[in-house]
């Protein structure tokens, strides 16, 4: 079981530096809300549509157009907050964040600075060494996404696609509680898992539906503990933000690279400047994007077109009552109800679709056997073919049928693997395939004994060797299985061999 203490994990240290340094990481994760319409307009959020086809007059900032809030997006934000065990603020407000990008038609982004919809929460992050710890969530606020500038379609000009403009984002801001690259990736993975269980974000990083700004700073050993005691950020060093990361692998690489850059500056007698940077995975470096802005640089002010958002506790309670079982609870239940190991339960609950599949297979059956077949046989085959569980050629009913045939001794484990391959490639009912193709296990001890007697009679020298060295009895087991085409019941064969050889 996991160690669920709140003790700090061993922090990441940087090898090769003159002094010992530790990493301190905070993350701002932008999660696109799963909804059919945008935050303040009825335009579609469908990914992959023709450029500028999902754009309303509101999104395009046409004169006189006023935003109208999408209640479902608010519900999704509340649902996410509840899933992260966070405080839901019954009163929140929208602000205008002013900046000028070609893909931001309004010249400002409608966001929440002073009064976010979700307050403090926490995420349990499981680490590779079997321990777990809490990462504190500072806030979650809703905001509009900007459009997309395209620079690779023409050598002389850039294009703007506004399809993404106005899509609802949840910005999930953590405290600086993350201590290394691997833990940062684990944190993102856990957020993604929770939101996919909740149905509030599909977590597709490739499409940009989940991306992160990573704040990295360095400190000397012991300084982080001083920060935790005093909440004085000066102990943590100057942070730099790495913008728009949409790959867990690149996030880990960028943190390592940026930490080394900061250490080199400080150890050379320089000073790290607070700024926003970009990561170039081809060159393996971060580069300056702009000096870090503060809130006053954006000239935030309350949006005059939107009243403060007030929600009722009863509405929040109703959403809470309808929350699905979340990953941590499901994992604990799988361990308790099905007798699974911590590792197997983690694998099966990593994706909500995998958990649903397994539970259908395991219903009324041996949970450990079901887990073994789902993880080792099915997942292994899917990975080989670069498919996921939603595209599995073997349904839960078919895999359950194979397991039933094993449990009833109708087939052996070896035959079961052959049967699985047939079902995977050809389909069909497992029981019917076994009948039609003569794959049933031989359980008639008389037939097995007859085959064994023939083998013993033909190999007297081997019999004498086996009587001296019992380990050689396995040779007779193998010969019987070969003689019966692998259909003999292995348990019965082993018993008869031991009996015949006087072992």
C-alpha cells in the first residue's frame, strides 16, 4: 500500500554543480473544458474544423456583441473543483486581462483574477518509489482561450485561426510544492486522470486541450523547509516560467534544462531574472520570450459586461452528489474487493475506460485472474498494435468467456492463449470456438494415463534418471502434453507422473 504521509519527498538535486541545489516547481495547468459550446457564445468547440468556421460575432469581437455565460462550463468548473477537494466559491467575478496578440480579437481576455470560482484544494500524487504526497492547489479560475497564429503556411505572412477563441479554459494553479521533473509529470498525469474520470476535460495534450506553464526556481538545501514554515517566497529563489508545455516528456526535459541554466548563472556570480521562457526540444534549451509581467501590467479590471457570478450551495451539493467514483477511491475498492496488488490496481484505474473494462470482465469472476488477463494479455497485445482499450477487438464479454473456460477446466492456460489470439484476430464466441475446433482440455485421467504409460515404456533409461533426480520428472510432463496436443489437464498430468515415478 502507498505511504500516504505528508512528509516531503526527497527533492531533486542537480549533479555536476559546484554546490547542492534543490528544485522548486509550481504549475499553471490550462485545461480545456469539455463542452459543445464556448464560454460566452454558442459557437462550436469541435476540434479540427475548417479554420475560422467556429467563430461567432462575440468571438470575433464585433461591435455591440455582449458575452452570455455558458452555465454548463460553470458546472464543469465546479465539478472539477469538487473532484480536487477544493473550496467552491459561491460568488466569483470576471475581469478583463488586457494584452494585444493578433489572435485575440478583443484586445483583452475575459478571466478571473481577484475572485476565482474555485479556491484551495489538493491532489494526491503517487511517485515511482511507492510513496505519495499532496500537492496543494491554490485556485482554479475560468477564462477564454485565445486563437492560434499559424506561421508555417507561407514564407511571407502569418495566418490567424479563431476557432479556439472563446473556448472555456480552467486554469489550475498549484502551490510551489513540486520538487522534481518526474514529480511534475506525475502531477500532470494525476490531474488529467481526475478530469477524465469527471468528464470535465478530455486531457488530449496533442490537441492542446491540456497544457502547462511551468515555474522553475532553485534553492539551497533547507531553504524549502524555511519557506514551508514561514510561507516567505524569498527562500525559493527567482522563478522563471516555461510557457505552453503540452508534453509530459518535454516538461521533464525543460525543468532539468532550466534548472541547470539557473544554477550556472548563480554559481558564476550572476542573478536569475524573472521572465517567461520557451523550451526548444530540438536544441535542448530554454530561451527568453519576454520579461515576466505582473498583474498590473495587464491592467486588470472587472468586466463591465458581466455581472458577478453567484451560485447556490444547493446547486453545488447536487453536482457533488452526482460525482462519479474517482481514481483513488476506485483503486482502493479494486484492492479491497478483487484482492489486487497496488500496482495492478494502479494500472487498471489509470484510464477510466480501462477501469470500466476490467470491472465488466471481473464481475462474478476471480478478480486476480481477470486482472492478469486484462493487463498482461489484452493490454500487451493492444500496445503491440498501437491501439487503446476503446479500440479493443476483444470485448469484456469475450475475455470473460475465456476466463470462464479456464475456471471450469475446459481449457488449459496454454490453450487459453491460443484461444485469445483467435478471438482477437477473428472474433467469435470463445465457448463455440473451443467446441468447433476441438480445443477442449483432456480431463479423462484414463486417456492421460494411457499416454503416460506408453512414454514410460519407451524410455526406461529416462525413468531411472527421474527416480534419482525428481526434477527430471518435468520431461515426462512435457512429453504427455506433446502427445495430447497440449490439451491434457496439467494438474492431472503432474499428479500421474509423480504417482508413476514413485515421487
